[in-house]
């Protein structure tokens, strides 16, 4: 196996330029501002940035409605600023991956404008039309409760067009060879400007058959191979991270049996069951989800996350499980969204409880895959439920106690900065947390530092160990003649568990704690007994700290 697949053992940080830092005081974050924060990110220890959409856009879905794929939205800066940014990141050893939003365009995109105006335009076929209102027009909405249908009549074209998402996001006809060629061109363009790959938006919809007469959409998986082939031919170490909330039985279709499709996928299955476990202290469904998603090509990788910029989608849990998560983390109607999720940020969901935050983060860093953390979560930032839909968890980064949290010198930030109350910038900000060695920011920095020295998580094989207590999850990873073992207690009260490491001989008898000085030795029967405090966690090396002397090269 190739040793230097960077994404197998990366720490990804996702941010949107518009809410990170505003250098020119117009209230909107920009690339110059982000550039000035690269040293902060470098210090935090992250190794890759996932940058959310920043291209020209009317901004009706936070940039996921693009009106020109080949420009930077002037509000964020110029193309020159963008290249300065990717260069600055590269100098610090930080990779940049960007959103690739090609399932649809904005309805203001010139392609759509021309398509609707002129039936003979070459762009007409780039979208999906129907003369009559299709019978399934009120099915398949991604944003139920907000989005009324998936087909809308366009008065100019005098036809109906298909939109999987909002009506201002007409779907591209992604089966059309010209559209596919354009998608490759878009990738080629940004790759040339210094990015290391893409977080591909809405992949199942991109590869789906679309049209008024399509009863059961079919996924055209070969398209994924074409994307990858093109990308890796242009720049060998660039990757695609797929947003595909699909069932475990189709995972391998996305990775490809030979690892010839997507490099990475977000593990939504583990994400939802993780929140179920956090809510109920029952880790069994989580262990099941981990085992079900274990299979992946050696070069493939899961993205492990807690919260992202969207709602916490619980649609894959059973009704009863979902209700339990709602009850624990988002009981009020205003906490919930689209009949399936919670729109809150992590810290308020966990009641700001430091023990639970550490537990959740420790899991994000030790579940099988590559951690993807959301900006502001390293501070325990909160949300603003007075903002609509998903905007509530997209408020500006809180840098200091300066006005507007140091995000902008303007008094009109693009989205209000959270102020007052326990999550206001007056309390939660990077500057104060830097001074406090016990802050969540410094904790995160230390845990990232340790995580980078535990490549077993990214590369190794794992096994969920038997502990006889469903509240305690124990995982062992093996890689290159080394093993690490992680334990997490999801219960509020202390739990004592007995277990075997599963590693034979003398090595398995010793567990060296990587975070504190409390180590464990097995009894004469080879069993370890560990007492975990409420919400406690342990990171162990199996055997001892001579592990690097024992590591094999393959
Ligand atoms: C998924 C993105 O994460 C979400 O924010 C967006 O609204 C939709 N795709 C449409 O692009
Ligand atoms: Ca600005």
C-alpha cells in the first residue's frame, strides 16, 4: 500500500470564508482575512481545510447556488486573493479542498438564463424540462417543510424544470456528455489554482438519472470513476470527498471495489448512531454501524464528523431512536428542521458540558476514519436560533472580546455575531481561550497533536471489543505491528469494565495511557479492569512506548 495518501491520516477543518474574518471592514469575511488566520489554523494543527462555496452566487443557499463556477464572489476577494490563500496554506503544509457543487446551478446562472429563453440554445439540454407538470412533482424534496416541490414552472420557458433542492437551484442534466465535460473543466480549473481536491456536493443526485419520466432514479456509478480518473491524471494526490448519505450496502459502489471511485465519503451512518449513543448511552447501534461500514478499499477513507453546516440529519435512525435524540438534544420545535434533524451546534446540544464535549470530540478523533471538524467547535461556539433554517449554526467566528468578536470592524456583519448569554463572544472566543491552558481550544490543540501520532486510526484495521457494558465502547486498531485501544464511557456515572485487549502475549498485558499517567496491567488471566469516570475516555497504546521501535514498514 502506498504510504503517503495524505487524506488517510489528515485533520480536516471546515470553514466558510464569509464568516471567518473580514479584512476590509465591509462586514463580509474574505480571503485576505482568512489568510491572516492561517497561522492560527497551523497552530491548531489541522492539516487540511475544506472551504465551503465561495464562487459567484446570489447567495440564497449560502453559496450552494453558483452562478459562475470560474470566479470568486467579489465580496470575498479576487482570484488573486484566492491564489494567495492557497499558496499561504501550502506554505504551512495545509491542503485545501473546496466544495464542488455541480448537481445544480443558481437559476441566475447564464446557462440557465439562456436555456429558459431559447429552446434552441445548446444550454437547453443542460437542464431537465417537462412540458407538463410531472406526476411526481411533489415527491423527493430534500428540504421538506420549506421546499414545496421538485418541479417548478418557468414562465419564460413555459415549461417545468426539475430541482432536487430549492426552486432557485435547477438541476443540471448531469447525464449529458457536455455537462460532464464541463464538470471536469471546473475541477481542472481549481486544481490548477492550488487546491488538493473537492468535497463533492450531493453525489447520489449528481449521478442519478433525472427526468419527468424517471420513476425510480438509478445511480450511474461509472461517472465517479471518470471524475477520479481525470482528477488524478491532472494532479496525482488530489482527492474527492463525497457527500453521500447512503445505506451501508451501497457504500462500496461509491468507493469502487478496486478503490477506483471516491477517495473519501462522510460516514453519515456512524454520525447518526453516534448521536444516538450520546443521547442514550447505548453504544450497540453505533458498534453495528461501525461494523457495517468497515469494508472499504485500502485507499478509501471515511470522513468522521460531529456537526457540519447543515442540520444533524437523523433520517436513518428508527422513529423511536430519532425521538430519543430529539428528546435529549433538541426537544423544542425551533431546534428541529426538515422533519428529520436538529439544527443546533454541538456545544448547546450537549448543554455546554465540558465532559460531554470532550467525549464527543475524543470519539471524532478516534472512530475509524479522518476527523472533519467544524470551525468554532474548537471553542465550543453556540448557535442563534433566531436565524432561519441552517443559518443558526453559521454565525461568524468568535476571535476575541473586541466588538463583533473581532470578526469585523464593520457594525453590520453579514450574519450577526453571537453576543450575550453563555455562548456570546464576550465569553467564548479564541483570544481568551489561548490564555487558559485548560480551555477547550488548548485541549483540542493537544488532542490533534496526539491524534497525528496515532496513524493506526486512519490506516489500521479495527475491532470493537466486548466490555459487557453497552455504555462503554472499546475499540482496538492494529497497524504495522502496533495496536492502540480507545475506551469511551457514554454514561453519566462511572463504569468499571473488564476486557481483553485481544493482543497476544506480553504486549497485550500492558496498556499505556497516552493522555494521563494512569496505565493498566492485565491480571493473571489476561484481563484488564478499567474504571472510567462519567463520560470518561482513555487513549492507550498496547504494549508500551517502544512502539515506534517495533513498527514495521509495511
Ligand atoms: C448539501 C449541502 O451540504 C447543503 O448545505 C446544500 O444546501 C445542498 N447540498 C444543496 O447544494
Ligand atoms: Ca470583507
